[in-house]
């Protein structure tokens, strides 16, 4: 229908197996962005299942948090995605 990307939410209620099944019937050029409950330690199974990216919010920033803490958390996600 012309979507540039799709959002899979809430990811914590689903599994990477669900994403893999959905990717089998979606156009290959449409990325699926996984959102909700994503942490550095659970990114790899989603990537292996075909995630095109992630929506990150509360895992990186909480109100009142320092810029240094936000930077530390963001780096943890980047490092996990690289592995």
C-alpha cells in the first residue's frame, strides 16, 4: 500500500519467530522496525529474524537522567547492534 516501513509493536508481546513469519509475506524492500521492550541483550534474535531497525525510547532515556547516562545507554545499543 506504499508504506516506507512498518512498526512491530509491542515487541515484548511477540517473538522474533513472529517477525520472521511476517517477513516471509511482506515485500523484501519494506523494513520492519521493532519497538517496545528492546534492550541491548535482546536485539540479536530480532536482527536475525529480519528486523530492519528498532524504536528506542525508555531504554535510552528517562526524565531527569544525565546526558552522560543517556550517552552510556545509547552506546550499549550501538555496540549490541554491531555484534
